[in-house]
C-alpha cells in the first residue's frame, strides 16, 4: 500500500522532518556558538579519543562567534567548553588550547555535564585551580602539558 496514510509515506515524512530538524539544529548551533573549525593534529587527543571509545560523537571545535563566543571573548579565555562544543577564541590558536578544552570534554563524560558545570563555574573564582591538584582546571592542564 502506498499513499498518504501508508507506513512508507509516514516514514518518508518522518525522515524529511528529521533531516530538516537536523539542519535547523546545526544552524542554531552555528548562530549560538560559531562555525566549526578543524583541530590541529594532536596525538594526545587521538589516543584519548580511542581510550574513551569516542568515535563520531567527539567534541566539535568552533570559532568564538555568536553569544557564547562573545562570552568567551569577554572573559578573555583562549577557549571554553560548552558540552561537546568547544569554543576556540583565535583562529590559529595553538594546539595547547585545543588539548586543554578537549580535556574538559572528557571530564564532562566522566563526571556528568551537570556536576562538571557546577565545579568548573566554582573553579573560575579560584586562581590556583590551574596549579593545584584535584581541580578540573589542573586536570585539563595536565592533559595539555603531558
Ligand atoms: Zn579550563
């Protein structure tokens, strides 16, 4: 059976809507977060992705455009992680920034995004968080350096 009410027609409509929604979601993310950029090659990131079993659902690196990009620029950070979206402020930012922010992505997977977000916000008020063991910022620095 074919036609408007058939399973095939319904499936086709669903597929078209799904594709349209995906395109809209990608558009919203570009507007909010900026266009995607390719990360410079990092053996550390490649090895960690393999160890954590991260395939196609890896982090997406984006230029610091859009509202969240502006927040990143205002705080004058080289980068920031928002879920799997990693904002990189400068266009030709060094590999270190990609590595530091990618470490935050792994931390979110290990801790849960809510726990990670609560802790990372608190740490932004602790200047020694980057140099004191136990802090998430310290962990990201360790990943970046070693
Ligand atoms: Zn950090």
